[in-house]
């Protein structure tokens, strides 16, 4: 008995990746600067798509050629005694460059819709900045204040298919908004123990991380949210 379409075999995918980087120390070691550029070409990329044959199933296809490329930068600098600045930025460009799925393997006849689109869960721009101040006030004890902010660009969150009750199948690419999240932390450190108080998502932003369809046959989405404002404490003892 021939297996169903959900068990159809698929080929290997091939990745060819290049990266060029630079790491430097400046100002007598008070500043570190790291830079990198990268490019990855993918042949016969594997991707999972929900199709209808006529019932909804998840299938893996080799869709053709795609790529991802970009650059990253990190900088840390000791501005004054005990005051550390950290900055980072990443730019990533991804693209389904060429879609080549045989019609017989794609009952929905819609996977070609992906051509020219970016990869799911790959934001184009991300960045972070933080300041940390550490003040020793006894021979074996120090107090640290940390404040950080992180930015993530908008991105599509998956590949879903929607059944149209009037006939036909449409690929739906949900996209979440960009977001910024802020963290504060206060720490007291000694030789054998440390205690900290932290606040994550300081401004209680409503952040959607993932959006997906609610079922095979409806357009109603469900969302996966980041945690709301989170206040906590932590104590560690080392022996």
C-alpha cells in the first residue's frame, strides 16, 4: 500500500556559508569592538507547509533556492570607573529567492506565493543597549545597577494555509509588530553570596511573539505573548 502524501520523501538541503569578522581592543583595553558580515546560500531548502489533499496535512517540501545575509556589530566601553556601556546591532536580509515545487507535489498550487518573501521568525533589524554601574563599598562587596533596552523589528511568524469555504486555498503569512523591551536589575554581590532584584518588561508592553491560525478551517488567529511586567528577586549562596 502506497503511503499517504504526508509521508512523501524529500531531499537534503545544502547550505554554503561565509563569514568575515573583526575583533579589536581600543583605548588601552577600555573599549572592545566586534564586527562581522555573513552570507548563507541554501539549495533545496526544506520547509513545512499545510496543504489540502483534500484534507489538511503538514508536508515538507524542497522549495528551491534561498539566502540570508547581513552584518553584526558589538561595542563595549568602560566610560568611567565602574560604568560599562554595551551596544549591539544586527541587520539580516533573508529571501525565498527561487521557488521550484512540481505541481504534482503541491495540491494547493500556492507555494510559489513565497517567492521573494523573507524567512519566518527572522527580523530585519535588532538592537540592544545597556548601562551597568558597579560600586565597591567594602573589600568583599559591591553594588551593581543594570539598565537595558532591546529592540526587535517586525517579522512574519509562520506559514499557514487557510481554507476558503467558497473554494480554493490561500497561504496566510501572519506578521507581528516590532517591539522594545526594557530591563532593570539591582544586585548586591559578596564573595560567597549574591542577591538581586529585577524588573523585566518594565513598561508592561503588550508584545506578540507568535501569531498562528486557530484551526484548519478558520481565519481566527491565536497569539503567543511575551511575559507582562515581571518583578522578581534572586538569592545565591556559593560553598
